[in-house]
C-alpha cells in the first residue's frame, strides 16, 4: 500500500478550512496526510490548531519592503524542504508569485468563496448581495498566475435568502467550503484529479466546467 499524498497547507488566519482538511485526513484509510502548515503571519490562529493535531508548523513572514518575487523565492525554498505532493491554500491572503506558481504548476489547490468566475478577489459575499444574486457558493480550483482564474474543479451552491446579511451568508458558504475542499484534495490524493493542458481532469476526463456538489450527492 502506497503512502498517502503529502499535503502542505498555507494559511493566514484562523484556518477553518485547514482544520476540515486535517480532520478528514484522520479518517480510516485516508488518501492524503497533512504534513505541514505554513503561515505568513505569526498571529494566525490556525497555527495553534495545527500544532494541537501534532502537525509541523512554521511562520514565513515577509520582511518589511519585501516584494512578491522575493517572498516567492523564500516560500518556494520552505516548501521544497518539505517536498509535498500538493499545496493547499486555506485562507492564504498573499498573492503567489508567477515563479512560485510555475514551479508547482498543477500541484496547488485553492478554495474561493464565490461561484467563479464570478467575484475573484476579496469581499465576495458583499458583492454577491449587492448584485442581487439568487445563488452564491464556493469553488475549488487549481491555482495559476492569474488571480482566482485557474481551472475550476468543484462548486457548491446555495440560495441567497431574502434579507440575508453578509456575515450570515459567509457562515453558510463556509459550511459548504468545509465539505468540498477535503473532497477535492482526496480526489487528488487518490490520483483521480489532475491539472494539465490548462484544464482540470477527473478520472481521465477533462472537465468542461466545475462539477456541482449537489449533483454528486444526487448521483
């Protein structure tokens, strides 16, 4: 039996998606293991959570005045020392350098709180409410040099309720994130999910768009 896929998680905050990935990796016969958690902030709450699970943690804070490329080189060196099979961004609030993304092309996943390609970047829930969207949700995608524009793998959707607040919508979407992110990482660990030729592939077939989580459950 081969060893589970080694996953390194990058965080900047409390790490709720990180926790969901760790917890699912502790289930019987896991397809992946979380080998390390790195943060660009020493005060990230997720560091203590990861340590409680016995996972290696480290802080790689950019020095004052550091540019993206310089930080990217430091981050790449820190990642290379741990030699993960996959990098999972979980609330990592720093845009990765093009060189870093190129070095780990096809091996970086992210969870984004919108139905991409809608609302890349920040304040996604506020923007969805302001636009009067009937649906909102979250997307797992591979990371490319273009912000939140890499090949999408899996989406979960919910109906926006009348009078919904930004905080309430964020909390409901976060629950979906905790379901779909470990599933996508598991697929990668099982060798079912890959990224090549600028597209996401599952079970040997190129995806024409993100899979819908609700339809997976109904199948």
